[in-house]
C-alpha cells in the first residue's frame, strides 16, 4: 500500500533521523515501490524501494510492515504542491496517483489598534504591544516571537509576556513588554515555521521626537505609542 505522509515539524528539529527501516525488516520478497512527482512534462523519481533519489533531504521513505510504503515530506512548503505517483513494480505496474494541495498560512504583525505594521515606535516606560496573527492555523501549530534572532519567552521579572489564543480559523500571539527601555529596540520576528514569518522594527525612544513621513506612510505616532512607515528624528 502507498501513503503520502505530510509532516509539519518544528524548525528546532533541524536534523531529522533517517526513516529507512533496518535491513532485516525490509521485505526483499515484495516488489519494489517507486514514488515520483509529476511537474508538467517532467517526471522526478523521489524514492525506489528504500532508497531516496532526491537531493532534498525533506523527502524520505518510511516502510512499515507488512507492506506499507510511506513517502514523508518534512517542513512542507508551497513548492511541494503537485501530483504524486506511487508505482508498484508488478506486471502490469500498479499505479496510484494523489494531488497534494498546500495551503500557506497568512501571517501579519499588528499593533493594538489592529493595524498591520512594519515599524513600531514607543516612548520609554510605555508598554510595547504587538499582535501576531496566523490564518489559517491548526491548534497544534507553534508560533513564537524572536528579537534579533533570539526566541522570546514569558519573563515576569522583566515584564515580558507572550500569550497565544485561537481566533476564528487561526491563531493569535501577543507580545507585551511593560516599561519599555531603549534596549528593547530591535528587529522582532513572528514565526510559524521556517518560511512563514513576519517582521517589525521596534524603536523605543527617549525624549522629544517628531515623525517624518516617507512615501507610502499610512500611520503616524500618536500619544504614548504608535506605528508608521517612516523615519524618526529625535
């Protein structure tokens, strides 16, 4: 039997273990099974028997007794979408085809007003509030915040809180930083996988300043905090 097994794994698992069975479990008496992907007029062989013939190590074969041949795709991406074919080497060959459709979640970073932002400006001692929204998203999907490449976790002693909850068809994760300091400025990233990310540049400013808008600016600093697509001069 043929199975297409799609695995969405945490990006922290960067070195997946081999899915090939021990040699003594491989049924040499069974006809070999081939997995391939059709792309237009091209035919790409992915696996044959227990061997992989693709330079993308996200593809692997998982054999399970008594006769189950599972093509596994880790860290599935939009480019994996397409027509897959499982062929059993009998006479005549037995062929099973399946079309894999991949839905890529939409990810956005919003300010407390619900506006999508690429830049966010805050005064010292104000509260940073950023919302990451991923739609669609399964309840089991992991979403995390990073600052300058480092994962952010809830740290009550530093006034940092990360809260996640389900919304209609998706997931929202809030990042709150109480009594923001200049050192909290930096590049913030919300990630729902290796390739599903959104970014915002946070500026925490001390003293008086004004906002100089640039082309395409839609939002400007208001009251204690705000966001804009522009430049700040202090």
